[in-house]
């Protein structure tokens, strides 16, 4: 009981710090006019032109996986291959992510959903701009509400700092539980980073064991 109260208190304090009371309520209200089926929602927004990224995209990349997943993985934005295929986390980094998921006895279509904060690729894979995030994040927020996961995992520093509004290093964030829209969040590395820096795979494995154990409980 005390543990639950502490968790709730921690959540409320984090949300107050992240959004302020009014902005958090605004986020919830803004997304409430979207459809309550994931596929319908995708179809409704797939021709979005709210920010300039629509001009350079090949494909809108909504996300894929189990619509009732307990584990929701969130990256920052589609890359070149994702833009070409209209699917999240494909190409080399996607293959590595698939291997990591297999190691914790799941796959991207089994109790898992994968998406990004932005649904269209930023040119040259640059980081998302603040205005692009502002325009696109209500979509992610609604996606989260519809999937209603047990745990959110952010992949990479940009996704973590964008979602959590934190200016900390990934190293500092990855051993903590945060909260976003009432959902617990764990932070780990982006698979593209692990391909460039394989010595961090050991740390990533520790993170994914925690993720596996958290979902199991
Ligand atoms: S990135 Fe998001 S807000 Fe911008 S055009 Fe694509 S779907 Fe719309």
C-alpha cells in the first residue's frame, strides 16, 4: 500500500514537473477527439500535413505490432529504410532490435508494439525539431492511450529526453523508472547506437532483462 502511494506521488510530481497541471490536461483533451480504434486512427492521420516533414516523406510510418501490447517501444523518428518501407525499425537496427526481443521471448508482433515520436522522417536523419514534436506528439499520446501498455521503453537519448522532458544523459536515465501520461517508462539505447558501439550491448542486455522482469510482474 505504501509502495503504491509512493509510486503515485512520484508520478504526480513528475507530471507536474514535465507538463504543469494545465498542459497535461490539455494533452489528454486534445487527443480525445481521435478515433478509438488503432487502425481507424492510423487511416485518419496517414495523410497528415501538419508539419513540413510531409513534403519530404516517402511513407508515413505509424508503427506496428500488437494493438493490446504490454510493451510499447518508442524511438525518435523513422530513418531512411523506415521511410521507404513505411514500417518502424527495419534495416540493420531493426534486425538487432528483433534479436534483442527474441532474447526476452517476444517479437514485434507478439505483446509488443513499436513506433516513433515522429511519424515522418526528418531529412538526413537530423533530430526532430521542437515544432515537429509539438505537432506530432498528440498522435503518439493517442496511440499510447489506445494501446494502454504496461510499460513504455524509449530507445535512444532523443526519444527519452523528448518524451520525458529531461536534459540528462542516457547513462543517468537508464536505471530509473519515469512516468509519462501515467505509464511507467524505462530508458535504454537505440539499436543503431548499439551497432556503432557494440561494447554497450552488455548494458542494453541488462536493461532488457529489467524490461522482461518488469512486464512479467
Ligand atoms: S511528422 Fe507528424 S505532424 Fe509532421 S507531417 Fe508527419 S505525421 Fe504530421
